[in-house]
């Protein structure tokens, strides 16, 4: 059964990733930063809660991106370098099941870590809430334990699922882990400014052909900037449900397309 084989590969990836020292180092660093933000927030009187939320959410996103890139690019490349890919593909395991299983396993790993860090952030916020007098609480533009923070993390999780597909895509055809990292980081950074690229002609006065080319690239790149709603939520502004639903759908469709491309490349690749 295909689903069973995909889940077996995903389980193997999850167990292997959990033992990865890089993952522990990044996750540990993120947890320390989120916890330390309760002290950093004291620098600006009256703005403690905003600083803790902003720094905590930014740290969660950064840690998720680092985990995704440095683990994702090695998912397939590591199997090829170890020659273990031959024994895996010799089993009744289709190549698409191998790739999809790797993807599901890493997304599960990243998701668990992101929400574990979110729990730490909420603990830090709960501590600040308990320590703050009533007059300080009334000055906050949003509650300390704001449920909308969960929406931010949900979109970060979707963003990392899309970045995982990109990392896996480059891992399927590049024999160099360093190149895969460079390509993945490059796409991620470009995706963060994709909105500016799409409106390039409104920002810079250039030849129409150049502007059209840059704008087209902006539309083709994954729009990672659309997942960032940290500022709105930290400052107590609401986020439309329709926007969240559209963004999640966009992540699912784009991830499926990139994953399909990765499967296509890997299915045609010859191993020596």
C-alpha cells in the first residue's frame, strides 16, 4: 500500500532528524532566545509585551528556516552519498513514495519543533502576565496570551512546509549540499521580497522589458512575504480569515507543484 510505505519513510526521517545534532542546536538556541526575550523586553518600559512577542515569533521563524534548510537539503543527498539509496530503491518502494515520505517526515519534524517553541513563548508571556500590575496590562494593545499568535505560527508552519519542498527540490538533483543550501536560501530571501519584485516598475524607473522580466520573476517566486503577519498581530490588529485561508491554500498548491517537480527529477535520475 503506497500510503503505508510513505508513512514508513516519513517515520524514519522523523526519528533520524530528531537525533540530528544540528536540529537540537538550533532548537535549543531558539528556546533560549524566546525565554531570554522576557529580560530583553525590560529595556523598553511599557513595550515589554510587544518586544517579547515580536522577538519570540521572529526567533521561531528563523529557527524553522534554519532547520528546514540545513536538514532538508541533505535528505536525499545524504542517501546518495552513503549509497543507501540503492538498497532503498531496490525494495518495493517507488521513487515518488521515497520523495513524498522524506517531505512528510521533515515537515512533521519542523512542525513539532515550531509548536514546541511556541509553547515556550506562551510560557514566557504567561510569566510576564503574572508579574505585570493591572495598570500595565490595561496599556497593552493586545492580550498577553493572544490566540492570534497561534495564527501567526500556523502561517509560519505553512511557510516552512513550502520551504521544505524547495529544499527537497534542490536536494534531488544537486550533488553538492553547499550549492543546495545556497539555492534554497537564495529562493527564500528572494521570496521575502517578491512583493517588491512584482511591483518593480512602481519602485524603480527602468526599461519596460527589464521591469516586465523582474515582475515575472516576482510572480514565479514563492511569495514567502505573504506569510508574515507578525507585525499586525503584535500590534493588536486583526487578520482576515479569508487571507489566512487563501495563504494556506497557496502554500499547499505551491508545495505540491514543487514536490511534483522534485519527484519528476528524481524519477529520471541515474545513480552510479
